[in-house]
C-alpha cells in the first residue's frame, strides 16, 4: 500500500496535493448552531453535578432523561470554555481534517494506490459532506469512527489477517461515549462484510473468500464493551424509541424522508451523487467488462446505505462516506497522469488558497445559526437572576438554557416525546404553540411563565404587545422579550 503522499514527489507537488485535499474545508458549515448550546450546557452540568436521570433544564418536571452524548458534551464544553467560539471553530476544522484524512486513506486502499483519483474524489465528495453535514454536533465523531471501521474491515477482507480487526472494539467503545444514539450504525456498516459469502458468483457479482468468524467475534466483543457507559442498556433503546415516534419523523428535517423532488434540501446534492454513481457504474461495466467482478460486499454497502439515505435525510452522509471509497475502486484503472496534470494541480492549489482567504474573511459570522442570541445577551445583562421560567420556541430554547434560564422548549425534540420521557407528549404542544393552535393565556395558566421570548411580528408577538398583562422588556433583531405582569400586582 502506498503512503499518504508519495515520497518521490518534490515538496511543492506534495503541498499542492495537500491544498487540493483541503478544498472541502471551504464548505464546512461550522457555526454555533442551536444544538451546540444544549450540548455544551450538558457538558457544564455533568462536570458540576454528575449524571442524572431527570431532565434538569426546562420548566417541565419529572421527564426521564439521559446524557446520550456525554463525552461529546464535555469535550465541546471544555474547548469552548478554554478557547471561545473561534477556538471551537478551529477544533471542528481539525475534526473535519481527520475525516478528510481517513476518507482519503480509504480511497487509496480501495483504488489500490491510485493517488490522483483518491485526491479528486476526496475533494468532490467531502465538499458535499462538508456543505450539508459538517456541524458542531457529535456526528463528527461518528464519521471518524465509521471511516476507521471501514478501513479495518476492508484491510481484513483483502489480507485475511484477523489483527486488522483488533481496533474495532476500541472504536465501538469510543463511539458509545461520544454518540451513543447512533451506535447501531456501527454494527449495520459491518453487515456487508458479514454477508459477503464466497459462494456467490452471479451476474458479474462475486463474494469474498475470507473467514467471517473473526468479524463476528470482534463485533460481539464490541457489543459487550459498549455496555461500559453511564446508562448501560438504556442507551441502546434511546434511538429506537425516538425514531418509532411519528411526531419526530414529521417535524425534524434531518430525520424526514429524502425527497427526489426537493433538490434544494440537504438530500439534493447527495441524490445527484447517487445518480452520477449509477452512470459511472454503467460506464465502467461497458469499458472494463472483462476485468474482475464487482465484490458482493460493495454492492451490499451501496444498496444498504442508499436505502438508509431514502429513509432519512441525515443518512445521506453514510452513503457519501461508504460509497466514496467504492467509487474509487470503480475508477482505480483510470490514469490521470496526463500532460497538463501538474499545471492543473498548481493552478488548483492557488485557486483554493484564494477561495479560502475569501471564505474565511472577517465577515464570517460564527453566530449566524444561533437564534435570538443578541436579545438573550441583552436580557441577561438587565436581568442577571436566572431563577425564572421563560417561554421559548423550539429554536431559541438551547441558548436561553445556556444562559441559565428554565425554558419551555428547545431543539432536543426527542426529550419532549412520551416514548422517551415516559410522562407526556410535549412536542405536539410545542408545535401547536408555534403555529397559533394554542392561546398564550392557556400556556401561561399551565406553566406560569415569568418572561416570554417571541419572534417579532409573529402571531405570539401580535397578541402579547396588545395584552394588558405583558410588558416589553427588550428587543433585538427579530426577537422580543416580554414580562408577565399578573393583574393582582
């Protein structure tokens, strides 16, 4: 297997290739989004109070709860606490750099060392992943562990050496601590290698003739070690309980079904990639029909991740991560060392540097994905006492909770499902309150809010600004904060 970048190249050629590999960095959507604030809020709570089984941040009482991403919460919180928002930005780019390196390494393995093909595929496919799925969320760690797992499995399938599988339990254990809700994906991604039966030889598809027992053993060990987490078996059923609830599937964009009609959604570019891959498969079949047959494990991996992508928008990332290296296998015979390739690499490197400087200019707004942060900062200055109840909608609650206020709603949709919290289906009520299906007075009577954070000129604001029991405290950008003044005061 060839090295990451060949040693027989001069330093400038190596630099150009490294810069081209960094093209996806320009598209990384690294901002402090709504999920980020509840993640670091969890980390702060764990370090101060330890683990809990009851939800501690909202006005709702007695909700069953667990910190499913506890290690991500602590890591993100400490990075933000030590280095601030821009330190977090750099940390996320470092994580994405690890993803880039692992993806490129996987492409090299699958393409049998075709460096130019691997570089181009990494630049293109990872740019799509960066634009749609690189966020300040625990999925970044998931991508790292899944790519590492793929590399281990493929190396074992090619060499038959069981020691290539030894890291799998370590990856599974870390996966459990960083993003336990998505742990089942770790075992699902091993299925194509378990089902790669050597006796299959049909229609140009051939199974792999390697021993499957070591994979079974390593997966069993992986399953056992994942029980070493603060919530043991409860973490395994968390994802299943939430996804089986229709309320989540109908309201959260990332778990909605992918749509071929919605080309502007996150699933759109991935669907285009899927179509291009089908064309590539047809082209390769025509041009290299006498070459070796298509491995069964690759067919199963593509079919499985494609089905997963159709099931939920966020699963498109798995198709990109697992399908990219297989695409490198398809293109492994293509020689890109044509006459003008060195000049194109140099030109591409300079273009990338210019685009990076432009993209990372001082106009970059790292807080642009956080709702109502300015008005909440202003409110926190004039009202330092955090022992209050505040009405917030789904998008604004996480930053308000980070500021210390007890809120009505936040982006943790699954927390408000009865199938998860074991008490009440609050998510439906939250959506009704945001779409004028519940009167403000009914919510006030039920929860006794001290303050209301509402979006300017929306129906809730139109009601509160004319109501006698509410006083405008502050406003900033598109949000206002009202204080509830009961009649008897």
